C-alpha cells in the first residue's frame, strides 16, 4: 500500500509540475502536528509525527515516529438516561464508568498516550523491480501492537504501468489500563469475570495497478483483503438492557465475533487540467466485511497552483456505512423484566458500529519557504450523523501544520 501511494504521489507531482526535476537531496525530514477536537468536550486528540528519510543509491530508508495524546469523554454504549434500576460497579478500566450526570453512565472520561516507532526500506532490485519491507511497534496504556510488512512493485517496460502487491501482519494485545485484564463478553458489569489480555492477529494483503492513461491523467486501482482473528470486543464498551421506557435494568459488557474478514476496492484518478498546473483528484472506496458492515467513500480534491511556490487544495469527503449485524442500541427485556440475550452471543451498542453518514469539508494551503523547505496548513470540518445511537450527531474540527525540510 505504501509503495502504491508513493508511486501515485510521484506521478501526480510530474503531472502538476510538467515533469520538472526536483533538486536531489540525500535526507528529508517531514514533521506535522495535528489537532482533532470534537464538539461538546467529547474526544480531543493531539498527534505529533516525524518521518526521516535517507535516499540511497538503491532506494531509501524511512524512520517514523508518532506521539499521540487522547482525552475526553467517549460514549460507553449505555443508554443516555438518568432513570436506572441498577448501580454501576466502580472502575472498570480507563477511568471506569464515571457518570456524566448523577446516574447517566453513557459517557466515560478517558486519557491516554500512544507512542509508535516504525522503520521501512524501499530497495530497487533492477530498473523495473522494487522491493519494500518494514516494521512498526506501538504502545498505549491498554494496547500493545507490533507488525511487519513486505511489498513488491514492477514497472512496465514503457514505464506507463506499475503492478504492486503487499502483505502485512499485525499482532495486538488489548486490555484495560487499570487492571491489565479484559472482562467476559456479555456479562453483567456488576458481576463481571475477568480474563487475561486479549490477543488479536491481523493479516492484510493489497494488489494494485497504477496506470498513466495519457499525458494529463493517471489512474490507480487497489483491491485489498484482510483477516483478523482473536479478541475484537472493546473492554470499555457496554450495552444496556432496558424496558420500553428506556429504564435501565442491567448493563453488560460488549461482545463481538472473534474473527473479521474485510475486503475493499479502491480507485483513484488524477487529472491535470489542460493548459494549467491545476489538477483534480477523485477517489472512491467500496468496503464490506463479515460483520455485515458495508461502506462507500467518495473523495474529491482540487489542486490549484496559485504561484510556482504556493497552492490551495479544497477537499470534500462523503462517507456512508450501514450498521453491523449485531449492533443494537439496547437489549430488550421480557415480561418478567429479564434481559433477552442474543442467540449468537454477540451484541454491541458501540456508536462506531451504527449506521453512519459523514461529510468532511476542508482546505489545505501549501507553500515553499525556501528552496528546500515546504509548509502545509490544513483545516477540516467533520460532521457525523448516526442512525440509532443516543449520541446521534457529532462534529469535529481538524487542524494540521506540516513542515518538510530536505538536506
């Protein structure tokens, strides 16, 4: 996947600049700071990223560092109500189920930090054949991850087409930050049974083709397939059992299938407008998985070259997904007010698994400070609408500043 993106970026640059050659540099450092803030004091994320790339005779080596801080109050999945016939147990991980009002446990505060380190190598084996490989490790207070990837791409003799394939494996360990354990899925939160850390293994593959259609147009098509096995439940999410008046009678831990098969088809077209240095970027992604989620994503960018050293890039993204098969806003109860449990043992009220419509509107401004230094500033507004979740709407503002220096 990475090699395809790099190929697309290089070809796009050639289209926009008319094939002008950049000054060759041995080193490049690309840093950025991103702020993501949701409305109503929900989730706030600050991300600092740095990529250091060394150009070699036969390719390049890149070191990647990421530092994230996350805080706020995330929906737990519990019904948004102060009318409850039960009390919640104390801390159940990451701050526990602290009430957002006197007895409303639909939001839970959290705070966490993530550190990630990655190393990748792209190596030219011949004029037409390139190999890539790399690894990454990441750690949070409740999540450890390590992964590796390999890839190959082959360029056609006429250099108009590139076929690429890549494979990645990721190994995750998931647990609650306060206890280092996971709760038994679909068990009452007040009578929970603790298990050890949850383990999940994920394997992803991507097959792609990039093709120069004509002097002004480039097209990319990717097909991906991924399989994950192991712990998929969220140790912090819960689902309420409630009567028809939404009076909570019990609360249970999130429960999800232990496997997930994902597939997607992605297509992108970059077209330079005739007689100008401006270009249009259109992409579409179709996704589906074994949990019953299917989504469609359309993305549009217009690259407008203001001067030789400045550009403006408006951006519009539209997204729609349906709900997972096991998503429920709540568990119903029978005439004796006993919870009606799902026959397959899977149920989740996580709003991220609900049917969702999202729109993103933004703009990026890029400019050259010096011959070897570039800066980008990006601002976006995100609006989300959920079909069934109690927190049915969400908005966020994304601000990012990036600086790239070649030496």
